[in-house]
């Protein structure tokens, strides 16, 4: 958050407690990941594609 190079910190996660802590430190939490994207076998590319689609709408 103290970076002079980055202007935003966007966090995508599936844990509400961690989301609230992240927000307390200034991160943006546009959504909580769905159960199908939060599993151990979830592919990073699927999470990224879903996240980009959400951000385009916002």
C-alpha cells in the first residue's frame, strides 16, 4: 500500500474474514470468489478470467 508505483490493490479471495482485514489495510475487494473458483483444484486462469469479467462490469 506504500508503493509509489501502484495506485490500487485489488484482492480476490474466498474468505470473508481475510477480505475484511484486507479492506482495513486499504485493499479493494470487488467480490468474494465462488465456491467453484475457491477449491484446491481451481485453475488460476479460470479465476483470472472471472475476475476480469467482473471488473469490466464494475
